[in-house]
C-alpha cells in the first residue's frame, strides 16, 4: 500500500526531507519526499502499515532541530509502484 503524506509547517530549508529520508531508510520504507511551491513537503511511502505509522509519528514529533510540523494530511493509494529506495526530489 502506498501512502501520500502532505506536511505543512516549517519544513523547507531546515533539512526536513533529508531527515525524512534517514527515517524512511531505517524503517525500510521506499518512496520519495519533495518540496512544493506553497512551502509544504509531499512524501510518498511504500511499506508495511505499522512502519508507515511509526514513520508518520516520528516525522511529526521530531521533524528536525529547526523544523516544525503544524499539520499532516495522510491518504492511501491502492496501487503498487516500484520504488528503489527512498529519494529526495
């Protein structure tokens, strides 16, 4: 199952995508994180539901030293994509 996560707050210019990549790799999640023009970050992850929930909790509670998460929207897609690791776009 693939999960889309839209994160708002202080999430650009603070190393948020890189921290997200590190957490995803530790949890064996695949996908990507990308900055959006409106200041949000979009994340798409593929993996086990338990690991995805842990990932969401971790990025929400401990984004980065200078980052802050104000809001997260989560949705799932019932499709399969073939990601090779977790990348930053």
